[in-house]
C-alpha cells in the first residue's frame, strides 16, 4: 500500500509541473525552428 501512495503523490506533483514542462518544450521547439529559418 505505501508504494501506491507514493505513486499517487508522484503523479500529483508531476501534474503541477506538467504544464510548465510542456510550455518549455514548446518554446524550445519554436526556438529551434526559428534558428533554422534565420541561419538556414
């Protein structure tokens, strides 16, 4: 049972930062595309 509680706690913590991580990945992808367009 403690393992399941740890898993649920992990997912609740992950959901809090999931949106910010998605935003960071989107910004990185956009930056790479812009870099290819500018330097390409």
